[in-house]
C-alpha cells in the first residue's frame, strides 16, 4: 500500500497542475483567438472539453510516472525514457486531436491550441530535466575521478 501511495500521490498533484494549466490556457487562448479571428465567443468551457482535459491530464501524468519514476521501469537510461515519453505523448495527443473531428463545434481550435501548448511545456520540462541530469552526472563523475586520483 505504501508503494502505491508513493506512486499515486505525485501523479495526482502533477495531474491537477496539468489540468489547471489546460483550463487557464484555454481561457487565455480563447480571448486571443476571438480577438484575432473575430469569432464571437461566450467565454465558457464546454463540458466535453472538461472531460477531455481531465482524461488528458491523468494520462499525461500516468505517462510521466511510468517513464520518469523508478517504481515501474528501473534500469532504463534517462535519454531512452525521455524519447519513449515524447513518442507516447505525441501518440496520445494525436488520439486527442482525432476525437475532435467527432465533436461538432468551432471552439475545438481553442482546445487544440491549449492542449498543444501544455504538451510543448511538458516536453520542454522533460528536456530540461534531461539536460540537468546529464550536467549533474558529468559533475559527479568529475568529482569521483578527482577523489580517486587523490586516494591513489
């Protein structure tokens, strides 16, 4: 039970952050979209978009937990985890994109813009994490080499 809670609690928080970001970006992009296109908009979020946002945020956080925690996958290199995460995320967004063809609304463009921005943010976050871990690893390797040379 303890392992399950260690896995689920960070995912819940990450999912909530992604959902909040989606809703905020949806509202901001709707203002910008109506300003540039001139299409009248009532500044409300359709219920189907809320459901898809919840689903998308939960699935993104599950992918994050799958690839970047050591709970399930333990021996993969970070670069491989990063590449697999991005491929999985792009496949998830493609599925999300194709579901919008079944929704008869002109406001799906706003939702696609917001979802795309969140996906780019998550990809940038994972890329920055990879660069940080690579830099930190090189620094620790250098410190270990200096320590070994001093001991000999």
